[in-house]
C-alpha cells in the first residue's frame, strides 16, 4: 500500500482543508507532515465553519485517525484553543488524534524572537505570521529544539529553562523591554504561564513514534493521506526565497515529515485556485492592483485565515503552476474557488514569461533582480452562476474551456472543481 499526498501548488490558501475533508471518507488515516500554526485550513459544513491550524483536516470524520507528524511544529497554547473549539462541537479529538514524539514545540520565546527579528528587518520584512515558526525550525536544525517526547522526561523543565535563557539573551539585544511585548493580546509573562498550562492538554493526547506507526499501518493495508500546509511556492528550497516558510512544502517533505520512503508515495493531489493569491511580502508576477484584483479579493473573501490580513490577488500563473507540478510529481489537479470568477467577461492567464527580454517558461533564480513580465492569454469568462451545476457536464462551456486550457498547458488532468466553501459544493469528474 502507498501513501497519497495532498498539497498546495501556489502560495498557500488554496483550499486544502476543504479537499482533505471531502476525501477523508476514502482514507483510514490523515497525517500532517510539515508546517505549524502559521497554517489555516478552513472547513465548512452543516452551516458551521472551522479553522484548523495544527490538527489534520480529517478530524471531523469519527472513523478516521489523524496524525500530527514529526515534521510539524506545535504550539501547545494554540493547539489547546483549537481542541477546545472542537470540543464545543462534540468533535472527538482525543480519541482520533495522535501526536509524534519527534514533533518540535514552539516555545513562548520563539514567538518573541519572531517578533523582534521581523521588526528589525524594517522595510525588508518577509511578512511573518509571528507564530514562532522560523525560530522553532532554527532551533531544530541547530540541534537545540525541544520535542513533544521531551515532556515525558524528568529533565524537561531544565531543558526548557536553558532554551529560554538562550533565547532571552538574543531578544534583549533587540529589545531590553521584551516583557512589554504582547503575544496574541497577552503580555509575554501571561502568555508564558498559559503556554505551560496548555501542556496539560498535550499530555492528554496519545503520543506515538509516528514513523513506526504509519509504516505499520501501510503494511496492514490501511489507506493514508498526507496533508500539506502552506504551498509549493513557499517551500524553503524552491519558493521565492527569502519570502518563504521554514519547511519543505513539497512531496519530498512527506518523506522527512512522516518517515515514509519515496517508493511508498502514491497519488499526488495538487490543489490550486482558479486565480492566484499571496499573503505577505515577496514577488507575485500576475498581481492585480486594479478593480479586477479588488473584485477577486472581495468576492473570494481573500483574507488570511491565520492572520486576517488581506491577500494580494492576481490572475492564474501557468509557468508557476507547471513548476509546482514538476517539483511534486502531481498526478491529479483540483481547482478551487471557480465561482469567484463568475463575474468576469474576460479572464487572463499568464501563459509564459518575458525575463530580461527573453521568453521563458522557467521561474528565474531571483525574482527581484530578474524582472518578470507575464505574457497573457485571454479567455472568455462564463458570466453565469455555476453553483446550480450538479455535475461537470452542467458547467458553462467557457468554464470547461478554461479548465481544458489549463490541462493542455500543464499536462495534468483537473479531477475536481470546487465552487464554494461547503464540502457539498464540489464536482468530481
């Protein structure tokens, strides 16, 4: 048995949470393999809306086991709030959630470091979510991190104290008055106390050596879906560096983030919006600054589910999409938020680039230095309400032409079309 993979092909916010929720009944296990609470996966059903930051999106199916893998980083305080919210809706989290002992923890001082680092960058800031992601992964790579399994050890408090002291020495160089900094609306000292209280919830969850658990489940014929966070163009190696996240968001991250061999990767589902969005700083070749961009933002409700920041919006970018498909070995595409495009008479798609006067399909090494000019193709908009469609054949011809244009451009079939946030607003071809 192989493990299937679902991940984003743009700059995140593609709608991965909804698709995982739709696909979950087909799987025995959903496993998150990277990222942390900088992710925000939104799921809507039965007139309820949930935003998950750490817990896999299969948690709403009582028959599915959910695993937070070793490649994920966990903030116990944020995880506690997430669990409390699910408890209010009678979602059985503790029964169906497993946490890898090798997953690293975000400490309160990681979030302080994130805040002072970002402020020090001034106009060159990367647009961090200030969730402590970068500093936590830095400690992991420098072999100074604290893992979930450490809370089971007698020397945990000493490890925590040493890490805190090391961080505070750095923080004081940027801001000696660090105790006045607020985290999630709380002064640091208050937040740190609440963080320690939240460890009780983490202690209540089942902790496993997830690499052994998942490989054993595969051997027993269980079906597993690996759920990614953020998007391919934010990958630490292949994204628009330095405006990226701190983990590998591509299929390769499944192997490191779950302990799965490359030979055990099965289908790769690539999620993309019918247009493009981005939160924070960094290059965005097809970004719109006109009324079309505003319409995409307003109709698509394009505001970050984690930060609340308005997203930058633009037309679909074929070279970037092909790049993401290549890196991930995508076997099936899933197009989200096609309904947001209903009102456009004409739709433009960047079919190639001009970079320093040369035509290319490749993303340049330095998007800042090498100026990209998108070369657009123009297609007819469908200008009709597609929410009344019950199957693919009911969709407007111009929307089907748009999908065919994408398929012909990238060489991978579009197997799912989403036209709204609810799990029912989905057409599978």
